């Protein structure tokens, strides 16, 4: 469908210079003005005034760098420590030019390439080197943007380089009525970020009249973002409104905050928007989880970096203290620990592209601020390892600003080898920080994490939507295994598409009557895991965790993810219990023990998947996971007979099957079953035996090279109470894990 403005744009192309063009434009502007998103004036402020710090007020540059910081930045830029970033930046600016089609949007990748990866580099290069070519490129970008009313898309014909022409374009933008997410989407925000930094960093050398004109343009685009997006005056984008901890909101708030704070001075007529920006930043900070994690997946580090930049600018310009949030003390350690050995991939969960990494150059700043020298070394190492990746090499400008060359001597190999994320219920373990190490991830927590669900329960949530958990997966009580540079036990990536939405059949967990996990009120297999009704903190929880050195113990309860279900021919009762214990014995084995109970006979299907799955001795439940040059045997047994087969998993990336092979081991028509799986990534010839003593007690015996371990289990008495485990090895460990000794850290 073609809008009136699109028709006008077509007329401009065909009739440019003809007398009919002006009347057509005038008519279009009149139509838009009748329902313009932007009011002529903002309402009076209802919050305390936003004031700028004395050293910053009425001075530029002031966004991320100042006249006082430039000498230090220039010295760093010329130093050996900056060579990687310098080479990346200088390679990048050679490709920077106004696009021939004058479009900045149409898709987020293009908007990133221009707004985040082209505009800031030329401006920073000029600020650090005085290179005149970079300055001219920057001015050309500003003139192009000044001639575009639609910063979501662009592509409008060039206007003469005259202030009155730029003013006409701005007046037309101010008359825009509601349409999609025009000037309030992510593309517009990325454009605003780059335009703000370009204007601020070139400020003192710009023509004063044009500089003021562009200041007005940025201010009005900040208003358009807030009115059209955050205040919902545009009809599109309703999915991101209201809820915290969501990448779409953070990205939009980034452009809003930078444009408003860079161009404002705290004048009376600016106070309403500036105070609304402060409220928006405070809202997001209030609901950040303390552990630095992001429930949308490890590939979403860039949105945390975006929010961090916005908060830093607010702190440095107006004296807020948003970056002191515990989240930003945890975000860099999270990024390092969620990386697999070698740091070229992540311990995937939620929506992730294949080969996704968790690192963002802004985390250099958060690690430096919190004096996390070993973590900072890990971030630097990861940026070197992934220096050729899109989205890392392009952010050299931010790395230059975020790194602190004065902090040296860190070594990421000194970091702990176990890390627990209480907000999401994720355990991360590895045997070392070597590239060829063995590592694993276990997950059992509520969709969206505890902090987002706390917002739902608060009075602040009155009248608002639920937490946006579109990117979360039905993966409670799931695990992955990585060894010698390869994934062995795999998980889903970014599942979407007809019959291939978010399904537990793409994870290493269980099915009940062939049906996976779904929140209350939702159907299995939809593209987005938006919750229907109910308390998501009842969905799944880690009930026990302990890092005991050579043994890392985690226990999760996920019966709440298997509620009663009846849609079409799919039917099951709700589970009474799905307790999974995940025991990591360093350089020995990984033990997975399940206690599953139902109120009526059901089929329980136990799942594990990988690139290759080969039978070894099927009568003993022994198989091999393999990928590339890496492999791992495992053995699966149960307290009843199983019907097992190897099939193709539904795991996919944007509708494209990964074609992973999956073991499906079914305990048929039973009210209870106990599964025991031992994984042998260290090639210890590990074997397992199960001896049951009634429904609530069992002994598990593990043998192998240098291994003779006994695990005594007593079932948990209540739904979210820990079971009791006693693990022992002659001449080795002797551990009790229960509610007293293995209470998990509070989320």
C-alpha cells in the first residue's frame, strides 16, 4: 500500500523543478499537520529540573569525550596498545561516504552500518588526528541528514545546501502524522546516535549557523522519537512499549537520550523532554538484573552497550549515577563467562544467530570502571579473537573511547571456572580458560528472569503489558556441552517459521505426551514466547546450587513449564515434578539425573541432540556425540525400559533446520520415571549404574579411569525444596548437597 507521502516522494522524483511540485508538497504538509505527532510546544514539566554540570554546560564536545580528555585519547590512539582499534578505524573510514541512494534505513543492518559504523568513525578520526578528509566526510553526512525528514528510511532527493532549505525539511518533519514507526524505530535511533556524535565532535569547526540549525534538527528528532515511540503516537511498535529489559526499548532510548542531552542546555522550554528522558533512563535502570545477564540471549550484548552509553552520557552531563547500577558491574563478567572456550561462540540460550558472541566494546568501559582487571583482559582478548566480525571491527571508535590503557596486568585465565546467574537460573562451567577446554551450560529459570517478573508484580506495572519474553525459549532444565572447540550437545538458535517455532523439541530437555513447555495460556510452538497468564516465577527455578571446587552442583525444578495442555489432538495432564540435577565433576564426567512424576500415565521423552549422534552399544544406552574433530560418548539409563530412536531435531535458525541428530528415549505410559545420563567429554570411559530403593531413594554409581564415585539421592519433600545428595570418591571429595549446604544465591 502506498501512502500519501510516498506518492509525494514519487512526484518529487518525476517533477523536480516544476511548478506543480510546491503545491503538492503544501497539500501533503497540510494533511499531515491535521494529526501531527509533534505538538507545537511540550507540556510543562512535572519533575525537578534537569541541570547540566558546570564544566559541561554550554560546551562541546561533551558526549563521551571533552576538550580535556582529547589529549589522553590522542596519546592512546598513537600508542601500540591501540593498534588493533586504530587499524580497524582507519580501514573503516576509507569506506565511509553518503550512500548513493541517500537511504539510511529500510533494514536495521543498513541503519547500523550508517548510523553506528560510519558517522561516529569519521568524526572521531577527525577529533583525534585533525584529518581534513574525515572532517569533509562528516560535513557531507550532516548536510545529507539535514535534508532528510524521515530518519527511519531516508532516500529523499537532495536539497540545496542552504539553511532555509534545511529549515523547510525540518518543518515538514514536524508536520508528520502517525505512520508505522516513522522517526521512532530502531533505524531512526541508530541514525540519531551517529548524527549526535558527529555534530558534537565536529561542533567547534562547523559553520555556526548550520551548527545551530542541526541542533534544532536533533532536538526535534528526539521529540519525534519520544512522542511517536515512547508515547505511542505512531501506530507501530506496540510490542516494545511499557516493559523493561527489552532490546527494542533500549535501542530507541539510546538515540533519544543522546540527541536530547547533547543538544539541550536545561532551558525552561527543554525541561519537559529532558525530565522525561531522565525518567525513561531511571525506569530501565530500576529493573535491570543485578547479575548483568540478558534474558534475550548472549547475542544481545549490543543492546546492553547501547543502554550503558546512554546512561554514561546522562551521568557525565547531568550528574545522575545510573551506571552505578549493579547490572553494569556484572555485565562484563557475564559476557566473558557466557562465552565458550576459545571465545568464538557463546553458551547459547534464547534467540541466537549461529556463531554469536556476547562481547560489546562498551564492556571495556564497565570492566575498567569497576577495576575488573582480569575481566578487562578477557574483553580485550575476545575483541582480538573476533576482530574480523561484523559488529566488532565496526565499533573500533567505541573501543577507543571505552578502553583504559592505564589498567594493565589482568589475566582472564585467573577467573573462576564456574559462574552462576541467579536472575536466569544459569550455571556456566569449564575446566579451564584454555581454548580447547570442556565447558557446559545448565538453565532452569522463569521466562524473562526474576527481575522482569518483579516489575510485573510491582505497582509500577499497573496498566502496562507483561514482560516481553518474545526471544526466550521453552528450555527449562536444559543443558549444552562444548569440548575441544566444538559444540557436542547442542541447543536451538533463533527458531521461527511455519511448524518450526519455539519448541522444546529443539532443546536437551523432556516432552510429555510429545508436548514441550509452554507458559500458561499459550500454545506450544509459536514464534514468540509471550506469556499469557500466570506467575512465571512458578514456571521453573533453580532450587540448589553449589560450587564445591572439583564438583559444581545445580538442581532445577520445571514442572511449572509442563502445565495441563489440551489443544486439538494434543493433550496431557500437568506434571507434578520435573526435577533435574546437573552435576559437573571437573575432568571426570557430567551427570544428569531426572525425577519426573505425573498424576496419570503419560509418555515421557528424554532428548539430547548434536551435529552427529552415533550408536555405540544401544542395548546399554551408549551413544556418541561428535562434531568436527571432537566427540563425547554418553550413556543413558532409567529405572524402566525405554523405547529409543535417533531422529532429526526441530532446532533451526530463522526457519532453516540445523539438521541435528536427536536421541528420543521414551518411557511409555508411566506416572514416574528416573533417568540417569553420564556424559564423558574427558574420555574417561565413564559408565553409570542406578540402584533404586523405592520412589524416593536411589544410589548412582559412576566408574571410569580414576573414577569410583557414589551418589546417594533422597527426593525433595516439596515442590521447590532441594533434594538431598551425598557424593563421595575414595581419597577424593565427600559432599552433602541439600537445602542447607546448596542454597542458590538470591536472584
